[in-house]
C-alpha cells in the first residue's frame, strides 16, 4: 500500500517500544536502585516516577503506531515524538553539563539516536 510506513520506521518504532517499556518500568518502580548505579542521589522520587510514566506512555504509543503502519495515522505520533525528543535532548545535555554522572550519556546517546531516526523517517515518509 502506498501510504504504508517503511520497514525502517517500523523497526525504529519497535525498538522505541521495547526501550520505552524497560526504561519506564525502571524509572517508575525502581528509580532509587537505578540512580544508585550511577551515583546519583535522589531528592525527589516523584520526578523520576513521572519520567517512568512518560516513557511507558511514549513506548506504548510506539507499539500502537507500529501496529497501525499507515503514515497518515503514524505521522502525528512521529511529530509528537520529535518535539519531545528535542526538549529531552536540551534538558539532558543541560543536566550532563552541570555535572551529573557521565554514565547518563548512555541515555543521551539513546535520545540523540531516536531524534535523528524520527527526523529522518519523518522527512522520508512525508515525500
């Protein structure tokens, strides 16, 4: 079908779903244990739990987009994801520059990967 999304975007959505669920569960239910791995002292568990909830929602949205596969439907999700990731990259870089554990670069690299991937597929699918 001409309006169907590419296999590449389907793979990105599937990877995003899996990582979103994993990160969501970790931040929602185990923020202290996760942050202890990186030497980050938690002063407010609520912020980490909100990040977990957002990750679960975004991850599940990727699953829904993956299952739908029609660009007209998936497009709105990809647009929302791009906006979220640009903001997340700004916030994460700011956090990293102010001295948080260097191990948090793992998450930032993941954010950068998904930003580039979603932007690439947005422009490719929009042709």
